[in-house]
């Protein structure tokens, strides 16, 4: 009652469409504040209690309704006027609720929870219209609307002898969840098939060590950067591996030196494990030395416009005996 700017529940609309739930909420809140007697006819409550109840009721009315009942100061009188004005809503809501109750079927819903929500909504509307709905009625409605394919299941639930509708719904909800789990396990893989092997991902960052290289620079070889180091972090290069250490790790030709033998030039093995015959090794080494001595010479022209070549061609440049060839042609 202290905070009047905040609505405790939805205000009564001028059309009266929410009159039935509004009356229930208003009675509960007035009773909670010891003001429930103020809306009853011929009550003996004090003027202060009536004023508090009147403030509360007017605070939860539509603005147009406040203007229409501006002169009413007694809460019991206001309550009676609203009942006379909107009590016919029960006669409108009751046929609709009865129709929904008659056509309510469990087989029309995809899940038990949806059916349960519809059941409670319809029964609440019937009770607001002073229509009595018992647990026996709700149980019978549920049993009689099972799907025809679940006829045996319906008979089993009947034999369990439920006395409350809530107990039946609890069993149905548990069975529904178990059925969903069973279907998921059945559809995970074909019948009589083996499960998929488990795959584990392993990552390794940097560091030296033996085995295959891992991380962002994967490939065959030992340690980091596919370079085998025998004597620690700073080994001395030998004659077979001199070219490998002279080339930088970022050099474009580093891959060539790392993947080929420096003894015979073949790939997929190192020089210390090379088994190539000696005469083939000598031929390969001699070819390398010969290639190193060969020098290719190219002519480079910086300014082609500076070069002027005048070439004069004569008949004598093509024939040895010019006079004889001329006479033959004649």
C-alpha cells in the first residue's frame, strides 16, 4: 500500500475482458492487507480502512472507469457496481470454455507439457465461471484421449489406479523424456555397428626434442626446423653438413639442402647414411666442381639508341664464283 505508483497486477480494462482474473487478484491483495471485509455488503470496517481499499481499487482501474465512478467513495459499492456491469462475462466465457473442454484431446498435442498447460488453462476458466472440475474428470479426459496406437499403454496406466491428475502427468512426463533419450541413442548410429573411434587433438608449441616436429612447422625430421643437431644448441658443422649451416633457416634454398644428400645429391637420406657406390659419388662431386667453373656471359645494353650498326650485303657474300652464276641465270 505504500508504493501506489506501482501496479500490483493488470488494471481492469474498460471493455471488461480481464474482469474475471482482475476480481481474483483484487480479492487476494485486499485480504493480504487486512482489507478483505471492505468490499463485502454491510461491513463494519472503519473509514480509514475503507479509504485504503478505495485507493487501492481505483489505482487498478482504467482511466475512463475512474472518471465514470468518480463519485463512488465506498469500496463495497464500487465492487457491486463493477460486478453488475461485467458479471455477464461469465456467461460469455463459460460456453467457450466448455467447448474447449469437450474437444480437448491428448493425441492432438506434440508433447505432454503442452497438453498439461491447455488442461490447466481450460479448467481455470471453468472454475472462474463456477463450473466444478474434479481430478476424476481430468483423469478420465486424459485416459479417453490417448492415441489409438497407445491402447495397451492407456490400459496399463488405468490399472495403476491414479487418484490425482498430477500423479498421472508426472509419470507421462518421465516416460516422454525416457522415450526421447531412447530415440536419440537409436538414431546415433545404425544397429549392430561399432561406435566411431575417439579422436583427440594434440598441440605442441616450440621447444627442442626428438621425434616428429609439431606445431605450426610440421614435417619429417628431428627437433625444430627439421635440422638434426648432435652436439647441443651450437654444434660445429662438419664437411658434410657445412652447406646446411651456411644457409639461413629462412633461405629460399634451405629446403633443398635439408632434403638432399651432400655426398651423392639424392633425396630422402643424409650423407652419413649414404650407401651410394664410390664411383657414382666421384662423378657427382666432379660434376659439381665443373659447374662451379662454368661462367655464363650475357651482353647487357643500357641504351639501345646509342648502338648504330650499318651492314652492307653484296651478291659476292653468297656465291663463290659470281660471274659464272650470273651467266647461268641469263
